C-alpha cells in the first residue's frame, strides 16, 4: 500500500490534459534519427515537432516492461527495478564539494575515486552511480571515460551509463563489452539517465544517448526536472500534466526504437522560490510531486524514478537532515522503484558532501527498515512471556528476549545514542564529525573487488590510462 | 488514506492476544477509588489487579467519542482532536536544556516563560503544552502551578493540564475555573497526559489525576512508553499486544467514571539499544510503532496520540533533523490525531532546545503542507497556458503564473534557500545559527495576549505570586 495524494478522477484529468497537449501542441525531437522512428510508425511529424494520439501512446506503452534486472559484474549485486523494493543510487551531477574545512571546493578525480569506493562499501547504496561529482582536473570531453573506468574497477555494484551524447553512450557500451563480454548484448548491464528539456522537448545530446541505448535494449530513465513557475505551470497539477506529456513522448520513442526496452518514468520536478527564482529541492512541493508522479507511473504500468535525500541547505545540518528525510521517506512510501540522489546531495544539486553521503546512507537503511515493518506471529505476539512476566515485571533476562535481541532491531552506524552526558564528555561532537570518522574508516578498510587482469588492462587502454 | 503496516489478520491477532492478557493476567490499579469503579460494574478485581472480559472492554469503548474539541480561551485557537487534522503540541517533560554555548544546562523559570511565549507565537504549534522543561529554580512540589499560570497568561492557545497526582489535577481545574468561568464544567478546556506503568499497570499518582479529570469530563490521553526488550517483549507485535491491554484497561476506567469522557489512545513506545539498554526514540522501530498504533486506534474507533519530532541526538544536527522528520512525517501520514513532542526534544527526551523548537515547528508546517496536497481543477491543470507557451518556452511572466505565485508554494521561515555562494559569503551559517536568530526575533516581537485584569490577579493569588 503506497502513499497517495490523487484520486482516480485526478489521475484521469491529468492524463487527458497530457493527451491534449501531445495531440495538439506536440513535443520537440530535434534529431532526424528520432523523427524517422516516429514517421515510420505513422506518427504525425511537422518539422522537429512530434504529435501523438492517445492510441499511439497507449500502444507503445504495451511493450514497456513493468520490471527488469540490471546485471552487476558481481551477480549477487544485481538489482531488480520495479520489483517492489526501491533501488538506491547516489547523488548525480554535482559540480562542487562541500567539506567541513574548506566549505565549497572543486572536486578532483581523486575525490571521484574515493566517492566511488564509498558507494561500493556503503551498505544501502545498491548502485555505484555515475557523475557523483564533476571532477575538475580531467578534460570535460573525456571525463565520462575516467568515471566509467572508476565505477567498473573500484566497485562491482551496477553503475549508470554515460549520456554524454551518442558518443558517450557508444563508449559506455564498448567498455561494458570489455567488462561483461557477450552478456552485454543479452541483458541490461547498466541504466542511463535521459533528461527531458522541459517544456515539451529533448536535447540533441540526450536523444543521441537514448537512440544508442534503446538500440541495444539497455534500460533508460526518462526524467523531467520541471520547475513550477518557470519551465512549467506554477500549479502542480499543470506541471504534472505537462511533464507527463513530454515523458510519455520519450517513453514512446524507446519502444519504437526497440519494443521491450526497459524504460523508467522519472521526475525530480519541484517548485522555484518565487521571490528569488531559486530551485527548491527541500520543499514540501518536491515531496508532493514524488507522491503524484509515482501514482501516475502506476497508472501507466511503468517503473518509476524520483529523487531522494534532497536539500537546499549548503551544509549537512539539521535542515539538510529533515529535508532529505522528507524526500527519501516520501519516495519509499510512494513506491518509487529507483531513487536517484538517495545520498550525498547538498545545496539544490550544486554540491556533494562526503559526510552527507554517509548520513544519507544511514537514512536509506532506516526507511528500508521502517517500510518493511515487523512480523505478527504467535512467537512475536509473545503471549506466554507477557503472561509469565505479568504486571510490573521486566523482560530483559527472559529467554524470549535473548532469542530475539540480536536481530530484532535496526542498528545505526553513525547515529548517536550515547546520551547527553556522554555527548558533553565527548566534546559535543555533532553528526558531521561522526560521519567524517565513518567515511575515513570505511575508506581505510576498503578492498577493491577482484577483476581479471586482462579486462582491467583493456579498460585502461580504452580510456587512455597508462 | 493512511500509512499502514498491519493487515486485518494482524490487527485481529494483536487484539485477541490483548484480550487474553486482560482476561487472565490482568492490570494493576493500585488505588481503591479506581478499583471501586471496576467492582461496581461487575468487573473482576483481585487485590489491586483488574481482569477484564472482551465484552466489558467493547461495551466501555462504545461511549468514548471519536472526536472532540479542546476549547482555548481565545475561541479561534480551539482545536479539534480526531477531526482528520493532526494537533501539534510541543515537547513535554525534559529535565535539561541544550544550548549552543553551554551545551547541557538546567532550565530556569525564565526559560520556561520564554518557551511558552515561543509556543504561543510559533505558527505550527496548536497548543502551548505543559512541562516544556522542568524549571530547576522553583520548588518541585509547586512547579506545576507556576507552569500552569505561565500557559494561562502568556498564551491563549489551549494547554495541557497537570497530572501531578490528584492534587495537581484538582488545582488545574480550579485555575481553569478562574480562567474559563462556568465553561469549565460544560466543555473540555484542556487535555491531560496519563502515562501507564508498563507492563500492565498504572501509578497511584496518574490514577489520581485520571479519576479527577474523568470525573469532570476533561479529555485524557492514556499513553504507554513501553520499551521493547525491557518493559515489554522484544518483538514489536508482542509490545503492541501488551500495551494495548494496559491502554484499553485505562480507557475502560475513564468511561466507567464518566461515560463519554474524551479519551485518546496514546503511545510513544519503541525499542531499546540492546547493547547499552538506552531508550531509542530516533529509531525506525519508533516509527513502526506509530504506524501500527494508529491502525489499532482506528480498529477501536478512538482518537490517537503519538510522539513526533523525536531524536536520540543531543544537539540539533543532521541526525536530529532526519530522525525527527521520520517520526513526525510518519505520525502525520499514519493519521495520528494528537502529536505530542512535535517540537523541541533532544537526547531521548532528556533535553529541550530553543533552536530545535524553531526547526521542528518549521517541519510541522512542511508535513502539513505535504499531507494536504494540491488541487486538480481545469484552472490548475493549466492546459491553455501550456498550449500557449508550447515547447521551449517559459512560464515566469505568464498571467497564470502571476495569478497563483503568491499562494502556490509553502514558504520557509528558517530553511536556507540562498545557495552555495551566499552560504560561503554569509560565514557558512548552519541551521542552528538561523534558528537562534529566529527565536530571538520571535521573542523580541512577542506580545502577550490580552487577559482581564481581575482574572490575572486571581490566578496570581492562586499560585502565590505577588
């Protein structure tokens, strides 16, 4: 049972508004290779503008799978998207780092590698991600190759493919070919993030990546970041109707290119602050959009993606904590299948933080535990022990307690439960200090997962490393 | 639609286990005045132990109202409990304060007055509460009188009555008689918190208060703080079955004393850390208990109370933020009617913080906004403006945007949306600094609500103030 905000009539009204927009206003696909797929299927194209009828949309949706598996090079790390459990992937695309000493600073490739290693060892990250930060000390045009190499060698969790245009996608596939061998042609070995260009369009770069990945039947997240009041209507229902139109047009394209291609219906849309124009990703509106977006995904029978631990704060403080928990818990309660930005993001996507990475990963564990709930069985109802202990007794030394005490409760890795006096005596450490100790300890204990030497050498050669 | 963890069969199994405990193990009521009510209604009593049959419980539940209004001395501030919207009340009972300079310190009566003034002006606190902290500079035996006086004069929001035994309850009613006049005999003018003594008992002090308030038909929260693994079974289903038995026994007593007395089914039960024995109020188990407890309340048709912004952290840091949001959002999503501890608590109830009070109140506004959702109407679906703007356009200057921009979005009072560069230039202030500025500004702008001079003088005389 999932959190909901919209009734059946609301969902239908949003759907019908989107269909009107698709039919009469259309969506821009400024790439001939994309337009030709639409034309070939009898869909109306005028210039770079594509106009879709409801029947054409619904027909294409029939072939999109409800769930699929992303294969990791370590098969035990493979993940199912759309299988009822959320997949957590780290923050994506931050140009800056925030650290407790320097504050804002530029990330390096060394940072990047450390963050991938952390993604590998953090217990609640299901994927190692991509573009955790944008490394400033490697050329922008080849940075994605270095990033991919790092994910492929420093982690055996599944990763995200590059969408640096058609070339980035092709290179990702070639590297995956080295890593996975023939498997790469048979099953999904990554997922990629194709962003729409709200309102009602796609960029040349993203379409290039979409065509490449769909042609190889690799999973694609089609995602909008619509901003209510700026790139979309100021009213949230209108934003949903608009982005639904552009998302569905992209979903249709994936199925025209290759029916059955796994595709995820994605959004991290939210409001702007009307006084400053600033994007707000810690707002209640962002969480409202998560709930509604997940409902629309179920309406269409598609797996869905949202953001997670998001905040407008520029430091991992209380605000960062409560905004991030609101988004993450809402995503999980809403039945979101793929949570991108489940850890690390600060300052409305502008920054990543090592400390927040660790803190958010802890949150991921907490919300997973909360969502799973507890068993009600004769053993857990514990009638016999309650009757035995009776009024005024204590359960601490009961056999029933001893039998369950190791597994009954969630255990924190970084949260402080030491109490007020220990906190005073310990120098009043806050969560940032504890998180810092944890990531440094995790990195110190990191061991690279085994990789065949020939594969490693081929990957190094491919990306131009000595 | 509320968040749920239990199925119908689970609820029934918990109910049946509780009924077995009530019938064969019983609950301790160590006060003759309470036992006589049970005896008078043909309920089996042995010593101080009361044994209830299912039919006796269900019969008593029939007269407990599903909702009721607590009258404030300013009628516009009156609140409905059980009316579909959560009532937020501040933290309750902390012996210490934590402030950014001193860390842990003892609260004074001056602190108490400032906190009540803040409770009065904070936009999302619906009640001013009671025992926000325990003031260290007034005698313990009369502290409740000073507290009540402060709530009655510094705020016109509804307050919580004292449960310092039968005397505290009687004094509360006498002071309320001065404040409300004859109204005090006709309708609820406060609510009080009666804690059970888990497992399966009540204290003499709490029973004294219960009898006094029920005799005057004032609302009573009957609440457990059962600790899984210590005062209750280590398995959460067993904890629920146990506390349900003791809570229902208390609820029955209220209805035997005076049928129709408003009574709230309450819990902030949770686990302990099995390594240290420490109470864990920031744990996912606490939130699981909130969801399940609210389901049981609906099962019995009773309004329900849980905790809210709870944390084990001793400072308003990221951990305090995310743990508090988890509890608060879960309470609201679960349909909890009365959220005690909706703001201010740190360190597993040991401390209160001015800064966290302000931060948590902001969270209350956010979760309220999120829960309310948004409208789907032709106007908000915004088809016309979306068709007009078309692909690639911008909505910022559209009439539709201008018409809605002032009301469309939630506005923060303390959250930072200034971005990374402004944060660097502004000296890297964190949420504690901003929260501190806010409460100092709120106090500076505080104006005492008007109160008749004669009433004020009578209240001063009653509590022994010059």
